């Protein structure tokens, strides 16, 4: 007895958000991308900015600058479109009730 007590919940109710291997912080897409970029594309474990910086022996600022750098280069691994940003070209106001 007691075997079933060790069973861990498989589903946590959310989508599979990758976590930092060191501190288990939920990772953003940028952090996953920069880990792939700096450590290797084939890896399946990712680190947050802080832990990645510590592992590489640099400051987190360096990692953040690298993220900006790759994003500026248009690297496909990084999301280039910030979400929540409204497009500024929505100036087309057409009169809908003109015919009525
Ligand atoms: Zn971490």
C-alpha cells in the first residue's frame, strides 16, 4: 500500500509551459530562443535569463542584450511581433450607413 500516494498529477491544468531547469521559473519565448541560440538547438532544457547568465559566467544584462541583438537581426526563433500592440494604420473609417 501507499504506492498510489506517490502518483504525481500529470496535468497541471495549463499548456506545457517550459520551465527553467535551475529555478523552475516559467520561461518566455525569448528565453527559450536565447538558450537554443547560446547552448545549442538540439537541447530540450532551457534556462531563464538569470540562470543562463550564471551558467555562461556573464551578467543577465549580457543575455538581455543578446536577445535584443538576435531580435534585431530578425532571427526566426524570436517573436518579432510584440503582442498587445495595436496597428497604427487603422485610420480607415468607412461610412457604413451611408446607403440607408
Ligand atoms: Zn532560472
